[in-house]
C-alpha cells in the first residue's frame, strides 16, 4: 500500500506558529499574574470586611445583651411587685376567711336568741322592738356573709389573674435569660474554633420571628398588664379592708341597737311585773277584807235569828188569845212590824253577803289572772334577762 506523503510546513510557518504560541502563553501568564494580584486584593478586602462585619455583629450582640439584661431587670422588678401583691392578696384572703368563719358564732347566737324568745307564752309572745332588732340583726349578719362570699370570689379571681401574670413574667424572664445566654455564647464564638457545629434548623423554619418593634410592643404590653394587675390587686385589697371595717361597724352598731332594745324590753317587763305584784298585793288585801266583811255579815245574820225567833214566838203566843181578846191591838201591830223589820234586815244582810260572795269570787279570779300574768312575766324575764341577754354577752364583733 502506497502512503501519501504528509503535509509539511515551511519554515516561516513554523516560526509564525511558535511566535503565536509565545504570544498566547504570555497573554495567559499576564492575565494569571493580574488575577493573582486581584485575588490578593479581594482576599485582603474580604478579610477586612469580614472582620468589620464581625466586629459590628459583636457590638450589636453586646448591645442586644445589654438591652435584654435591662429588660430582664425591668421585668424582674415587675415580677417582684406582682409577687408582693400575690402575698398581700393571700393575706387579705386569709383575713376575709377568718372574718367569714367568725360569722358562724354570731349567727348561731342570733338564731338561738330568736328561738328562745319564741318560747314566751300568752300575751308575752309579742312582736316587740327587741324582736324587730333581732330580725334586723339576722338580716345584717346574713347579708354580711353573702357580701363576704362575693368578695372572696373576687379575691380568688384576682389571685388567679395575678398568678397567671407571675407565670407569664417568669416565662418571659426565662426566655430572655436563655436568649442572653445564646447571644453571650455567640459573642464568645471565634473563627478558628474547631468545635463549631451546625444543627439541623429545619425544626425552626416554620417559626415566624418577631420584629424589634413587635418585641418591644409585646414587652411593653406585658409590663402594662403587670402594672394593671398590681393596681387591681391594690384596689381590691383596699376594697376588702374597707368592707371588713364597714361590716364590723355595721354589725357592732346593730348589736348595740338590739342590746338596747332588749334592755328596754326587760325594763318594761320587770316594771310591769312589779306593778302587777303591787296590784296583786292590794287585791289580796281586798280579798282578806272581803272575807272579814262576809264573816261579819254571817255573824250579823246569826245575831238576827234570836230576835226573829222571839218576835215569831210572841206572835205565836198572842195568837192563842181567846175570843174577843184576839185583837189586833197596838202591841200586835208593833210585833208584826218588828217581825217584818227583822225579816227585811236579814234579807238585806243576806243580799249583802251574796254581793260580797260574788265580789270575792271575782277577786279570787283576778288573783289567779294576776298570778298567771306575773308567772308569764317571770318566764319572759327568765328568757330575756337570764337566757337571751346572757347569750348576747358572748356575741363579740371583731374587725379582721
């Protein structure tokens, strides 16, 4: 097989090709030299830029840490105020509970006094001023219990809100403390640390960060809310103290009115009893005098019997006169007049006796009535003076 001869270049072509290659390599070398110089500039500039940016970031981090520590101190201040109010509210709630518990005894005594006075009998079972004041006192006492219950509900609700605010402030402080620790750690991080590792941030990708304005607004809102909670707690404590003072004064005032009404009633009943006893003594004296008078009347009637018998005997004897001697002479008329007069006298004495007897019966009935009425008064005094008044001495009104 015959091979074709290869194309051969002439010497000028060879020289031109070499010159072209020299020129191209020189261009590339020059370009590379320029790139090396540019890289040194870029490296220097980026190194300075990175250092400046990192210094600026560190300043921002330090400023942020200072701001966070300031706000953490501010929130701690408000947290302490809220805690103080919670303690004060709990103490106030304790006072209120003691006052509410102490109401059981006055209500029990009041009920016992009303029940005791229901044991009065007859006319003494009267709706008097003492009973009216006792019923008013019952109304006041039970009204105070209802007021204490409603106030306690307000206290418990305010305590719940204050404790919720305490939790939120503590959570804010915890979050800020963690954020401060994170930024402090960021400040401590250096470029050439070998333990820097990146974690998977995909779990935080869905979270929307807040802006500085939002952060400050939320922080200010929390502080304003805590201030409002503190104000509400302070106002409620003042309200509760005022309620405890006012209710104590109201109960003491009503107790005084009730005690005074009871004392007046005891005085009136005792006075009425004394007057009844005076009347009873006079009535008994009158009974004695009436009995003596009746004895005198009986004696007078008995004393008339011989005279009556004598007059009758004389008339009987004169009826035995014979014939014409049976004459209605002056003696006969006088004897008949005497007999009639004696009969009239006896009849008058007997009528007087019957009147005295009827009067004595009425007097003795009145004696029984007075004795019964006095017994009722004695029973009433035993209830009011010995029982009710004694119970009320143990009714103490305290201010809590």
